C-alpha cells in the first residue's frame, strides 16, 4: 500500500506541472485579453495596465513569475474582481463547491448503490426493468437539461424550493442543485453496481458459499457486495470529475458563488489568473480523489494489494 501511494504521488507531481504549463499557455494564446472592453481603451492606458500586471513581458518571463508566486501560495490578483485576489476568491468559492459536490456524491451513493443491488437481486423482474429504465433516462439526459426542469417544476410551478441564490446556513438553496448533479451519477452507479453484483453472484466461490448452507443475506452482504464494489469505487474518480465539471453549469444556473461559477466568469472575461487558479485547484482535487479511489480499490481487493507490493 505504501509503495503504491509513493508511486502515485511521484506521478502526480509531473501531471500537475503539465496541467499548469498547458493551462498557462492556452489562456495566453486565446483571442482577446483581460482589458478588452466594448469601448476600446486608449493605447496609453492599456499599456500602463499591461505593464502593471506584467503582461508586457515575454511569455517565459510571465510563466516564471507565475510559478514563483505559486511557490509562495499566491495565485495573483484577479483582473476583473479587482477588490479581491484569486486566493480570496478560491477561499470563498471552494467551500460552496465542496459542499455541493460532496452532497451530490452522497445522494448518488445512497440512491444508486441500493437501487443497483436491488435490481441485481430481482433480475429480469419488474423492479429490475423499472430501475434500469430510469437509470437509462438519467444517463441520457444531461445536467443542463435536468436543472431547468427541476427549477420549472419544483421552484416555479410548485414554489417549494428556491431557484437561485445562496445564503450561508440555508440548505434549502442546495436541494435543487444537488439533485440535478446527483441524478446522472446515481443512474450510472446503479447500472454499474447491478452488472458487477450479477457477475460476482455467478462466481464459483459464491456457489460454494451457498452449498455450505450460508444464509443468502449473509452471502450478499458479507461476500458478494464487497467484491462487487471494486468497479464501483474505480468509477468514483470519473464520477467525481463529472460532479466537478457539472458544477460549472449548475453553479451558473442556480447563481451559487462556487468555483465553477468563478471559472465560467473568468473564462468569459479573459481573467487569466482567475482561470489559472480555478484550473489548478480542480486539477489538484481530481488527482487527490483519484488517488483515494485507487487506494480504496487496493484495500477492497486483496489481488490488487498483492500486485501493488
């Protein structure tokens, strides 16, 4: 386990460095700039602004200065939110995004895993067909369609829930965004859990456990389900990626002050430092969570644990 952790950590460093370099290059090469307005600025003012932010320097010099700032934990100033640094915007938006993504992941697990297990245990019966039909619909319909439908139904027509905004401590604001994010992931988890559990239930060692007279409940809960969770845990890395990428749309639609909304606004405003800061934090989160999923798979499956030594 320790060897696997060290290998993953050593591989994460160049991965994150490559993401930083590519993101920096892409933001600088994209058309336009942070000081482009509908009404063009005078050349002297524009030159002064670029000099103040170091944008008049060659790209290698800019990149070196940016890396030096990162080493000090400084993501630089925001070009558009001029009263805030990027670090302050991340500090304000990251908790919202983590609460949103974490709540959506919890809901997806609590809904998707029991539904998939129930479908597997009722194979080819009406619960199986109903759950898989709903799961197929959940996978096919994207988040940017689900979210407006939830707003229209539960927010506008019924008036049960708020449709936008965020007030700290008022968790009703998160119900619709969390459901919109969780539904596609729960649908995918249910299909994956069903297929994996069906495969495990056909394994020879499960038949041997039944032949020894073990109760079916114990066979499923103590033997089959832990083995069936290995592919599910492997999927959790991409699932969390889907939640984080989906939050870009959901936070914008619901007006939540999270990192996804800041990333969208930064991209639209060509706010180089804001986009870079959000991309780096997202990349670090993704690398960390995928590492956690790998370690969980190693813990669940002894065969992977032996191969990692």
